[in-house]
C-alpha cells in the first residue's frame, strides 16, 4: 500500500467547507491510520463555521468527536481492527487537539505519526457500543471534567441553561450522581420536551423578564445549588447569579461570542453568598477513558441523543439541522 485515496471535509474559513478527494502517500512517518466510522458535530464546530478560530490554520479538517477502526498500525498499543474512540485534547501540548491544530474526524481516515500516536487520547472499546455512541465519549468527558472541577455532591438542586446535547449529558450525569432535582431552562420548547422525556426533570421556558420569579415558584422559593450554562448565550451567565443559592457553584460551561463575552458582576453578592464562579473546558485522557467506560458498560445511555446520521458529502445539511434547532446530535458518517 503506497498511497490511500480518501474524501474529507476541508474548512477554508467561516462558512466555507469543501469536500475534497485527496491522496495520501504512506511514507515511513505514517505510524497509525484510523478509519473514521462516526464524527459527531459539536457546538464548537458550529461556532468555528460561523466565526472562525484563531487556533485553526486553513485548510483544516475539523471535527473532534470521533470513533473508528484501526486501519493500519505500527504501534504495539493498537492492532488492525481495534475499535477506538478519540478524545480531543493532547495533554502533552497546550492548545493542541484533533480538529484544531491537527486534522480531525470529518474525513474517511485520520493519519498520525509516531509522536502523535503515542500521546493522542485514543481509547479502545469492546462491547456492543455503536460507533456513534463511542464518538460521544469526547463531549461526555468534557462534562465529567466539569463535574469533577465542581466537586459535585449528590442530593442537590441542579439548574442547566440549555437542553442541547451537552445540557442533556450534564443532566444524565446529574441524574446518575443522585441529584435532588434537575431543572432545564431553554428557549426551545421541542428540546425541553425531549429533556423531560429522557430525564426525570423539571423544565422552564427561558424568559428574561420573568425567569427568576418562575424559577423560585417552581423550586419552592429556593435557588439552585449547582448551575451549568450549557449554551452560547451571555444572558444565561448573568441570570445564573440570580437563581443561585448561598454556596452555589456556577460553571460557565459554554463559550460565547468573543464580541459579547463581558458581564458586570456584583462582587458583594459573590462574597457574602460564598458563590463559586468557575469554568471548565476540554478533558483529560483519563476522563475520556472514564466516559467511554461508562458508555461501553451501559452506565449511561446516550443513544437517544443521536437524532440524525448524515453522509460526509451532506455535512452542510447536518450543520443546518443544528443551526435551526431541529436535531440533538448529528453524526457524520464518512465511510458510507
């Protein structure tokens, strides 16, 4: 095998993605090849498509929620046919991840050299887990990172702004970790109905003028103990403080538009109410393994979150489904 032809979705800048056929000459530097079976579209992929990213040098193959099979290997850790799930972030380098500084999963194949193979967050899975579920180990690992940084405790009230895939994963983890009550807040009624269907939770329509009153009415005149802003809206960062109990931990989980990322905070409120205001981003290789193990051992069911399966050539269709709020998680299938 001297060369391999493959199709990939190349990102050329905001709102510009092209499907190109390429040839890869398999020289001595190719140490591992992964045949991509599924790569799900992340909210950050949508933001890259709309706004761009300083981390990406175009053209780049983006996509970082990936699973597949080992197609070629010189590594002792992996053999041909192994089923694998990929995390995004390389711990050995700062700001180095699949789909950003390194080509990602919106491609039929991922090619790695020896150095990157040895440090990449790649984990094997074995059970009846589908490739679509295994691809979701990456975002689930990010959620686990958030819970661990918050030092999450059970029997507490959890409020989640956003009932998209990340919000739902946070809700499923909150349920697994025995939360007292889970309350979803969103503008999308369809997604709130879906959240209520798969979780034992309360839901609230997002209304800036009456949200605080509605929340306290729903929660017996009490605020939340843990709050996640699992969406790209700066307004939810402001509102989170208004529904926080004393000692509340607020995780600003979702990134927002860089042009509208500043808010004013009452420092006395933070001080006297002992509010813990924090953020979390990405995940470690260990957290990715933990997430994959939870999926593979059926400790958490993410299968209902896969709403669409799309061929690589129709990737823009997949993006538009999510922009319109018509889906939960769209899986791109490069090899079908």
